[in-house]
C-alpha cells in the first residue's frame, strides 16, 4: 500500500486518538483500548514500509505520548529475568496457542501411529529403538527389573546427560522450523512414533502400568516441553510462510524473537525434567501415590504456565490498558 493511501485510510482514526489524548473527546474503555492497539499496529506497519517517514514519526509520537500517560506511575521492575517469566513471556505465549495445539496433536497422532505399527510389526520396535536397547530391556525384564535402564548411570551424570540431550532435541525442533515448519513437524513425528512404539513394547510384555508410571515421572515435563519447543519451531516457520503486512525479512525477525522467547522459557523445565530422571525416576520402588503426585503436579504446572496463565496475564493486561486509558481520559 502506498503511504498516501495508508494515511488516507487511517487518518480519521489517528485524529480521534489525538483528541482522546487531548481530552476533547471521550470513548468507552473497551473502544479506547482497541483504538490504542490499532495505533501501535499502524506504527509497526509504518516502521516496516515507510521507515523514517513523517507518517512513522507522527505515529511514534502519539503512541509514545499515550504510553507515557498510561505508565507514568508504573515503575520498571528491577529484575529483568523475573519480569520475563512472570509477564513478558506469558503475553507472548498467549498469541501462539494455536501452534502449541498443532504441535501437541501431531505428537499424539504419531504416538498412536507408533503404537499401532509396533502392534502389527514385531520388528518395528527394534527398527525405532535399536537392537541394543531392546535386547538390554528384555534382559532387565527377565531379571525382574524392567526399568533398570534408569539406574545404570550415576545420578549426577545422568542428570547432566539427559538435560543436555533433551535441550538438543528441543533445539532441533526449533531450528528445523526454518524449513517452513515442515522440519519441526518431522521432529514431532519422529519423537511421537518413538514414544508410541516404546509404550506398546512394554504393554505387549504386560508392563504398561509399571512403564507408564516410571516414564511419566520425568516424561510429564520432558515430553511436554519438547512439544512446546515444537510450538516455537512452528512460530519460526510461520514467520516465513505467513508474513501478513510485514516484509518477509521483518516477519522472520519477529518470528525468531518470539520463538527464542518460547525456547528460553523451557530451560528451567528441562533442568527439572533432567533432575527427575537422574535422581527420582530410578526409585522404582516408590509407592504409587507418590509417583502419581509427581506426575499430576508436573502436568498441572505445564498446563497452567503455558495455557492458563498466559490467558490470565493477557486479560489482566487488557484490563490494565482500559483502566489506565480511562483514567487518562477523565483526568
């Protein structure tokens, strides 16, 4: 769109916003909030397509003026890291719930495919898991300790190794998103098939409950966060596929930034998952109630932080904008 056409299309809206800031016009809090968001979107568009133009400078001026009036009494948090995890990331995550759902559904679908394939082909598990792992597990089953694989290495060594390995898997899920999201979906498929065939292998041996109880102690967080990394990869890929009103380069830059925020958020969870697998999962003698408590608590934490909490923060932010703009209007 030519700059003149862009100005003509939006000029009335901008002038209305100026009148609100000058307190010569009043709007309802909801309309005022929507108008403020539209102004900031127009500013982003102008910076992309008309950099250093008078239009971009004008929009930056009124947006900055509104921001200063809204947040003039609000102190910036001293701890940037806490602000990131408490507010900045959840607000970002709110806008990517669709990608998270897609990554989850792809993983679940291919888990079912993996389980079905293992049930119809006796050699499928060996193809996916490798002969060494299958033979070792069969030996452990014969010895009466099917989950002995989690006890072979030392606690700390296992914690470091597993955490590093999981971060590498997540990194691949994210980086492969640059292949227009197809690479990320492939990683989700690969991990889903592996997980499904793994569970079926133990089900076929009559050990489904014992295997599930043991695996989910660390897997509730580990697998969930790999799916979240898949979400980050799709955000990255979608920035190349769906540019919206931005240039492809600008859209890609924004998607990289958004995807990296999601990836940074997963680091503490990968550390927790590694700790659980290294120090807790090996205790297969623990009572069922304790194992279930850990599993349910882990799932609850993930669902709350990545699905429920972002919605709460977004609603709170919208309400804050409405209230502050309304206060600005009436003062």
